[in-house]
């Protein structure tokens, strides 16, 4: 989590939404748990998702986009 916060150090304020992309479902679950534990959606607007969501979101025939900018 320290590496994530350092990566977003230049835009850590909650005014700028941030997206963490996990390469697999295990990583995605770990990110979900850490973000929830440290309340990083509320504090810093850091959202997580997977590589699959990014690929689907890039498909032009998927309307609307798949990524939702809200914490669930």
C-alpha cells in the first residue's frame, strides 16, 4: 500500500480520482481489502479494478463504459 500511495503522491488529494489496475482476481481481492481497510476511497479517491475491466471498457461496442467511478 505504501508503494501505491507513493505512486499517486503528486495527485493524492481526493479531488482527483485514481484507478489501480490489478492483473488477476487474487490481486484485485487484495487491493479491495487494503483500500477498504485504510478507507482510501473516501480519503484519497483510489478505486481498484482489473485488467479485464480496462479491456472491456476499451471496446467500442460496449455502451456505456464498464468502469464505474464509485466505491462498492
